[in-house]
C-alpha cells in the first residue's frame, strides 16, 4: 500500500491487502506447479522430489527474520507442498508401525499434509509392496531401533519388482520445545536419492560372519564412513551371515572412494554393500535458532 497505516482500520485494511496478495501468490504457485507437471510427465522418477523440498525449506529458514516461529513457517510450507504434490498426480502414503507404538500417523500427516491420502498397512512388507504395486507413492516406517528382534529394514536388501530407496527422515524439523521426543521415521520410495548438501546415507552390508560387527564398524569409521546408527540382524536361513545397517552422515554414491577403502579393508568378510538410499538431514535446534553453521550439525 502507498502510505503507512495511521489507525486500526488502516491496519486491518493492510492486513486484508496482504492476505489477498498471499492468496494470489498461492494460486500463481499452483499454476506453475501444473506447468511443471506437464513438462515432467515423462520423468521416470516421477514428480516427488525430496531434494527440492529440502532445499526450499532450508532457504526459507535461512532468510527468515522476525518473531514468527520458524517451525510454523515450515509447517505452512509442508502443508502447501503436500497439497501441490496431490495436484501433480496421484500421490498416496503407505504407513506401518508396530501395534501400540508412537503416533507415526501424526508424523506422516504433519509432513505430507492434510490433503494427502495416508493408509495404514498391516506390516512393513505390505507397506513396501504398496509402492512396488503402485498403490502408494511412498511408505513411512519407524526409524530402526537398535537390537530389534524382527526389524523391517532387511526388506530393503530383498529383491523386488522395483528398487525401493530411503528418501527422507521424519520429522524434518525437530521440535523447538522440550518434552517427549517426536518418533522418528524413514520415508521410502522408488525415486533416486539426490544430494542436497547436508545428507545421511543408509548402507546395508551383507557379511560372511567372519568379522565381528565392531570390527566392521571400525573399518567403516577408518574409511571415513563413521556410522551414526549401526545395527545388525542374523536371519534364520543364514545362520553364519549377518546383515548390517549403517546410517552415515554424508551422501554416498556408488563410486565413492570411501566404499572402495572399506571393501579393501574387510576383504572377503563382506559379501556385498547396498546403498539403500539417502535423506536430507533434518533441521535441528541450531537452524531454528539461527546458529551459524547449524545445517552442518549431524542428526543423532
């Protein structure tokens, strides 16, 4: 508006003007998303781009000023992003969590928005199969807990009709208030993980059972791939072999020299290494508080 508000009525008129402007921009953004959909309709990876979403949210947090909470800015944009995903084409979320566990449905809803269909499945295998069968675009499953007797993550090493990758970690914004921690989850999907500049990667290591898990974790660390989360699972059908999960604080590509160093160090003790995906590192207290260099802090 052309002049500074001088009365309560003027201020309310300015708020109405701002609301209309925001609404106009929202409609314009939706129109641009529709144009992008037409341009990308032949893209084999589809229209879901967690890399782009993370970059947008980080940029907004980096430029944000004033007392309006950064966490609420992210919540507004997450709701908008979820709705616009559904405008680009069929988009649905498969959800699995053990009975009696934390409210993973709320975590998924907070991230993907109220417009996104979210369907609970009876098992992790069924949720992952929903991606392969086209019934869901992504699946949300609990972040692995160390020492689980029947973990779901070995399913990522199983052969399927289409490769399913780790694409995200939820929540993307850690709570600003003290209290009970939000349940952590992983987002799985058929897209190819993309580097965002602040990432973690998930490795699955099939061992021959001739080296201890501590020795393999040490070899990863020596190679520059120190795991932030490390777990093991031994299947009944392979009593000597052990499958390991390593969540490492960096983006790891197939030609990464650190993988070669690790393979050379462990030799025949490891049968194969699968890069099960990568995710943009969630925003923590440092970024929300505006601490310089915060986005380089690893998520525990």
